[in-house]
């Protein structure tokens, strides 16, 4: 019977470590009024040099294809 109790305790310890990140995420989500990572801006609203360069390259390719 002692082996079963040891196994149950070991499984509980493993379960606590396995589900601790989920519990922390739920705790932080409820602490900040539904914003899990604080006040972040939506995707696509900020300017990016990479996105600007890609947009210029796409416009250049469209221009060359349209002139042909």
C-alpha cells in the first residue's frame, strides 16, 4: 500500500509542475482585465522598415509586370 501512496504523491508533484504555467497564465489574464500581456497594440498598426521594403519590392514587380 505504501508504494501506491508514493506513486500518487509523485504523480501530484509532476502534475503541479506540469500545470503551473497554465495556472500562472490564467492568473495573469484575470489580473489585467482580460489582457494577458498588458496593453499591446494590434498587429499591423505599427510601421516597420521590413514591411515598407517588401511593399516597395511588390510595387516594383507589379509595375514591371504591368508595363510589359
